[in-house]
């Protein structure tokens, strides 16, 4: 894409009402713009990045047997009354129509997915089953803050699993856990699986996947030697104490942002709707259900919180909107040829063809944060090629034009 055709522009200064790095940088670099507290517009660069995160999540959910569906965002009141959520869940957005009917905006999908799936399951032979969607969610947060980390409208993957018994759920949980950790690794993040209370979703222990960041709203204790991690709210241990799991490390306290979670829902929702299946003896049973969430728009914010410097964003290659930022310093003919060669070889490129000063182009390239910067200048061409520099590194080098494509591949 040519940068001169991009309708968004970079901004020199951060918005005064944004306190977190993710909101400041995403706004300045032209990825997102706040419409109101907790609600953002996703601009072309931001949407490309969001879709790349979505694609990685989808690939890993499909890999463990998830079947993708799409459920409505507008829910009937009756479903939420059946489960008790209409009166118990304080973040539920409630809407009254012109005909005086009440509806809810989906903040989770148990009330929809349970009857949807269970009306199609007859016996234990139909289980287990895993369905998921990637869609918008709404929560009536009293104080939307932290940019994309805590919004009133957000993009989320939620999967629901249906099992014959608890043992089968426990088995699948381990599979889902490893898939989650793989997703976060592919996104360039290190996440810790953290034990937490079930909150309004479940009376049982749940698991949250946390990424350490000062912008996070959770306090966790983690072992400096093994994978043990617990939310401080339910922790029996204190900072500095020996790890209860490996006995070797010490517990450290840190701020963290939740990027995913798993809830053991038990048999609650099948019982609420009185929808079950017949076991091998022909007796009606209710499924053990699990809920698995990943905040995709939240991940966009967390990645920026973890991957930036004083100049701008440093995108992991897997989710960067483009792989290459091509800058022409008054050498448009040579740059144009390189641009088309990159496109022919399926290398994603943002071509800065604007009539702007070199300083402005360099500053914008650092702010936007694409993985590789290619500079075509009289100096580089005289040296026989183009200047290439990886974002986040200080040193650049001259690469021959014929070697650019192969090198980037």
C-alpha cells in the first residue's frame, strides 16, 4: 500500500485523555481512535493487525477441533432470566425496544450457545463438542480505562466445550491450555496460566492467562523458577515466600494484564435450560461445560504495551500490518520498482511515497513500527543497494537490490 493513499495520518502528540502507552501509540500511529470512553474506531492499519491476531487464534482453535459459528450480539431477556444472569450480572447492557421488550447485549454467550448446541445433541456419542465464535462483546463498565485493555465494546474469541463428565473436561482443558500458550507465543508474548476465582461465571476455580505489564489491572504472584502463578486476590502465599510447587524458587509480585481465561462451568447451564443427553444406559444427564475466552482487541493493546520504545511501536512480525516500510528519499523511480517487486513476491509493504522530509519519514516509520525499514536514497544507490534496518535495532546495512527479496523471505 502507498502511504500517500492512506487516509489516516500520524500525530505528533498523544491525546490528553489517554494515559496508557497502548492508547497513546495506537492513536498517534493511526491504528485506532477513541469514539468515547471504552469504545474505539479501528482504522486501516489497526484493522489489519486485529485480523492477523484473529487469524492466529482461529488457526489454533481449529487445530484442537473447534468448530466456528457466529451468534447474535442481541439476546432475548428470557434466556438471561433462565440462568439468573439478568439480575446477577451487573455489567450486562440492557436495552428496551419501542415495543417495551427487553434485550441484552452479549457480554458472554452461555445463554445462547447452550440451547443452540444441546438441542442438537442426543446421546453421549455426540460428545465431546467444541464450538467457538469471534465477535464483538459489550460490558457496562463503570470506569472504562487502560485504552484497549478495558473497554465497554471489545472483540473476543469465546469457545464453549460440552463433555460427558468432569474427567473429559479436565482432559480437554490441558489441550486448550497448551493451545492458548502457543497462541501467545506466536503473538510474541509470554503468558502465565494463573489460578483465579470463577467470579460471576462460575463458582469454581478458573484459569486466567496473564502477561506481565505495568498497564495491567491484576496483581499476581509468580515463581521465578517454575510456571507456578496465582492471582494475589485468592493467594494463600505472600511475596518472597518459597514457591509451593517447585519449592526452589521465590514468589515475586507483578502487575499483569489478562489476555485469556478458562472457566469450568460445571453442569449449571444444561440444568438451567433442562437440556441434556442420554448416557450409555439411556439415562438423562447434563453436560459438563467449559468456557474459553481470548480478548483479541485487548491483545492488540497488550502487544503495544510490551513492544514499544520511546520512538513508537515495535510490532512482532506475525501481527504487523505490513512486513516492510519502504521509504523513498527523492529516489521515486528506483523505490517504485522495488515496491512492485516486493508485491510480486507477496511481501507486505507500506511504501512511503509522500512528499515529506526525510526526518518526518524516519519518525513516522519508527512510530508505526513495522519490522523492517528499507530506505532508497542517492547514498544507498551509490553504494549499490538500499539501506535496511530492523525495527528496534540501531544498526542498518546496505543490501544489494537483487538480494532484498530473498533476504526478506
